[in-house]
């Protein structure tokens, strides 16, 4: 695909000098990718992160939570089994 195709897709109006500049930069970028493309990666392990940090997960344990009546007995006001709070928006 040439620069004018990208220009059309992006709905841009570039001058000829801008097209030439972008074309040179894209060529440079594509050349750098061709170096990577020729690399032998058959023995390389998949990389998830470049950082040497791993998640430490806690043990998944079930907890007993207080029932509704126990929680509502500490509420200043309740209505039909729910906390009743002042209206926040008009």
C-alpha cells in the first residue's frame, strides 16, 4: 500500500513533501522489521512480560459474612430490609 492509500483512509490532505517524508520514514521502519523477520526464533520461549515480576495470588478461602439483619441492626435507618440514606441528587 502506498502513502496515498493511507492518506485516503485517514482522510488527510498531505503535501507532496509530507508524502515523501512519511514514505522515507515508513521505508526505514519496514527495513528495521525485515531484520527482525530474518531472526531465528524457533528456540525462543514466548514472552508475556519484559519485567521479572510475577503475580502472587492469595489462597482462595470462603469467608462468612454477617447476614442482612445483623448488618441492618447497626444502620441509623432502614426501609424494607435496605439501608435508608438521604437523597444525594435533586
